[in-house]
């Protein structure tokens, strides 16, 4: 498998303690920025009912699904309990020259 | 009871959302004794909310979306007795009698018996279909064909969701509501107006201010007569006129019942060895000035189930999250937190021409509820922030609340 670093957005496109949606070749991702400027990426859809997580609220390192408040730790993808039981896939992220790159397997 | 005692039997009556969560929570908290869930339905806990939404519109194919907890019964050694009703409860003997003749003894009992759809008590009322279980939903789904005339009784959440789903399936829908607007029990008038307009735009007809007097079986279909003297032809009649808590078992056993099985804020009934949670329970709510409430909402069922489990194991957690529900109709999402009717002043925040968030403030300017309608991505974050502000008993500046470009989350830092 070839791993590609994809230029997703500018570092400043995401507010502190927030999330944005990023679509790439038919896949959708959620990219997060923590209060202390760390960046993370996960699959973009909730594992419960496939809702875009980017509409949810970020608190610390938790993303809360906008639909039924299912919670995931976006640094590990771990589902934090009912109603969500399936973890989110996570993707490596790096920031270079103020651009955020996500590593997506091709 | 403590986790260390590996002996003892905890029984949960009702394998719904609440009972399932409670059973798994007992294990998550380290309980090693026996856990038995007795359920009248034939299935492991499944999610009812989809029944009126994605399942009826064929977006999802199965009516038995097992929930997050149901998959854990096996691995966590939770015994689940299916298809058997608990007939009676002998509190003095700490025992239950099941419909199949078995008897079970318990050390602690959780009643999570939920609610049942209320049937219209009118001549022919039995011909109206109700929606509570996956079997009900399967039955309704097979009847929603394009061109079918569907009459819905009741303009509450279930009635409106079914109206939307039936319309999406190509049916011709008329909704009869006794009040002069939809959603009068749970949402403010501004939101009810947006919802109604959305339904009308899709072709749903509304008849307000009248009840249904009778349903007759004619050879070519059903005839619905209203109390105002109107008659309507129908192929299918569906009633969404509320749900009644399943309290018969508790009542017969002499437990206090007050619009639901009465519990204190720890979800304990009038018998200290018996707890009640979810749709069947009316509980004292600490965040709402100790008012007694029976919530019929999915998140409350999960949260109360979990908290009841913890209290059974000796913790003292008050049930204390705010009432919260959502609904989906066409592409509109509704989310309401707190009790809008407890607020005196309403501040509107328009997020787009068709996305509205209301903040409900009490006489002292304290935020007590928030209600929103619109696209999910516009409303969800703000509702969640509002919920946290309500829990903090915050008095946010109304001008900031009304300003859609203001990032609401900033108020949490204050
Ligand atoms: C069609 C529909 C759509 C909904 N949509 C939403 C929504 O969008 N948002 C929202 O917040 N909420 C929604 N709800 C409400 C939500 O589903 C309920 O609040 C939730 O299911 C309550 O869970 P519960 O476990 O307390 O009760 P229930 O789910 O009713 O489960 C109780 C179980 O106990 C069993 N039982 C009862 N008595 C006995 C007995 N004596 N012996 C053995 N078993 C017994 C019953 O058969 C049942 O299986 C919806 C409900 C329905 C029906
Ligand atoms: S869709 Fe995310 S919690 Fe249900």
C-alpha cells in the first residue's frame, strides 16, 4: 500500500478546539485542532448512523456526534460508549509550512 | 450491593434501551454476580427511533438495529430471557413470576418496562395502527405504497415523523390534530410553525381543532369521522397519540406510581431494593428544581439506565442530565434541551432563513431551555453548548445569544 500525504487545509482554517470536514476522492474525513494546536484526523462519519462529525462539538480531545451525542476520542478513534460502539479510523497528520497534511492509503 | 460480592442476583425487567444499558453498565462497573434481563419482546434491545424514520422510508432495511449494548450481552455473560412477560412481583419474597410459570428471585430489581402506545378509545379504534415495536413498524411499512391514503391521528413527534415518512413513500397524507397546532406538548410555536410549513410544502394536509370520533371498515377501505363532522377515506389509519408508561407490575406490587413508577433522584422506588428508569419512571429532577418528570426520550433512557445500575451497586449518583430529544422530518432536524415551557422570555437566533434556535430564559435571565429546528450542521453545536450553559445555570447576555455570527462556545469559557 502506498501512503499519500494529502494537503487538506491551512492550519488556520480550523479554529482552536474545533473540527472541519475534508473530502478527498470520495472519502470524507474530520480534521481536528486542539486547544494547544495539535492536529488529528479521523474518518468523517459517525459509526452509529453515518452523520458528519464535523458538525459536532469538540471538547478537549473528544468529538461529540451532532446527531445523538455519541462520543469519540479523536486522538485514538475510541468510541466512548452507547450509542456508539465501533471505533473511528484515525489517520496520521502533519503540519508543514502552515498546511495540514493527512496520510491516506492509496 | 458491592462489586466484591460475587454472589447475588440483579434482575432487570424490560430489555429495551434502558434495560440493556443498565445490564451492561453493571458489568462495566465490575459487578460479578448474576445479571438477568427479562424481556417480553423476542429481540435483544434495539433502537426504536429509527422505526418511524429511516425504516419507514426504507433508508435502513432492518427494524431491529441492535444497539451498542445488545451485542455485549453474550461476552459479558448477561442472561437474557426473551419472549416472556413478568406477570407479578412479590416484594416480601423478593421474587418474580414469569408468564411461562418460572419464578426468579432477586436481590435488587430494576424496572425498565418502558411505555406502550396509547390506542384511540373510539369506535373502530382498534383499526388504527400504533407504532412502538419493530413488529408494529414492519406492519406499517408493508402498507405505505405510493398513492395510498394515509390518515394520521395526532400531531406530536411520532405522528409527524410517520407523516413525513409516508409522504416520502409517495402516500397521500392527512394529519388530524385536536389542538390548533402541531407539537404543542414539546416545542414552542415558532418551531411548530416551521415544521408545519415544511410538511405542507410536501403535500401533507392538516385538520386542526378536531378529534376523531370513529373509524369504520367499508368494503373499499376505512372511513374516518371527525368530531367536527368531517369524513375522510383512508387506506391506512395510524395513531400517534402518546404513550402510556407500563406500570401495571409495579402498581400491583404496591409501589408508588404517579404518572410512571415514582422514584427519588437516585432512581429508587418506594421499595429500596427496587429501582425504576427510562420511559416507565417518573423521577425527581434535581436540575429542574426537584420537579417530578417522566421523560420519554432515548437519551434519558440510556442515562437513567446507567445511573440506576451504578446506584444498585452502591453509588449515589443523582439522575441529573437535562431532558433532550431530537426528531427528523424530511431533511429538518429538531433538537430540544430542557423544558421550553419553563422559560418566560425567548431569544431567537436565526442561523439561516430556515434554521432557528430559541433560547428560553426564566424571569431572572437564566437559560432554562433551548429548542432548534433546521439542518443538523447548523443547529447541533449551539444546542449542545446551550445544554452546558443550562447545566451551569448561566445567565448569558441575550444580545450575544441572538447574534448568529457570535461563537456561542466562547460563553463556556466565561
Ligand atoms: C417510533 C419511535 C420513535 C422514537 N423516536 C425518538 C427520537 O427521535 N428521539 C428520542 O429521543 N426518542 C425517541 N423515541 C423514544 C425512545 O425510543 C424511548 O424513550 C426509549 O425506547 C425508552 O426506552 P425504555 O427502555 O425505557 O423503554 P422501551 O424501549 O419501551 O423498552 C421497554 C421494554 O420492556 C418490555 N416490558 C414491559 N413490561 C414488561 C414485563 N412485564 N415483562 C417483560 N418485559 C416487559 C417491553 O416489551 C419493552 O421491550 C421514539 C420511540 C418510538 C416508539
Ligand atoms: S449518528 Fe452519531 S451518535 Fe448516532
